[in-house]
C-alpha cells in the first residue's frame, strides 16, 4: 500500500509518496517533517504506486511532487525516482494550476514588499517597480519574473513547461521563498 504526504507549510506546497511500511509513513499516521494537521495531511491508502501517483498529481495546489526513498523503483530496491541515473529527485512538470498557486503567493509577497494590497498593475510591472525602488533585490526580481513569465505562457498559451523548465521554476521559486522568509520577519 502507498500513502501521500501533503505539506503546504515548509517551502512550496508539495506531495511525497511513501510506502505504507516506511517508518516515516507508518501506514499514513507518520510524523514526517514534524507533522502538524494544520499544515499537512496524509492521503491513502492506494493499492498501487500508479494509483498513488495519479492521486498525487490531482492535488492541484502542489507545485512539487516527490517520491520518498522508500518507494521501490521499477520493483527494484528502495530509492527515489531517478533521472538518468543522476540520483536527482524527479517531479511532474508544472502546469497552469500549480503556477497559478505560486502566482497567488507571489501577490502576497508583493503586497508585503509594497506595504499594501495593490492590483492596479500587472505583477510583472509591480516586480519592476519594487526592484527599482530597492524593495526587492535585482536577483530576486529576476527570479520572480521567470516564475511569472512561465505562469503567463502556461495560462494563456496552454504551454506545459518541460521537466527541465519545471526544475528551473521550482528552484527559482525556492530562492524567492527563502529570501521572503528571511526578510519578512524583520
């Protein structure tokens, strides 16, 4: 049996598939990452790995989808799903829904940086204005624009980012989240 751990507190909203026998999962009652019902939940059980993958992909808010090292890959030994033998975690490509979730969170960051909620201009223009005012560092503004640009083409052109593009977007978003987390507490 397989279970899905969903977490929306630590970093980007994510899902992680576990085998029920995994110590972190404990048949869907585990305490992975300091489990708190206000910020995370377990789903399942799912009879097959494919069922769990399908259910995880249906969690529209999740922007990162992983499989824990306990998941057997192709029926052979434990280990993360690997990309070309590199040992890197894989995730499904991002789609317009998951990028929309990131965009909504980005709106909150821009409101924080601006000191008010504003929807008078596009988020791209807001990023440029806040960058020029010195409220957002240039490198963070560039990463925000990357995320927003991919969201826009996903939404308006029905474009699905490739695996490499999804990895890039996720990495850019993680850096933006780290910057915000470090600066919003001041």
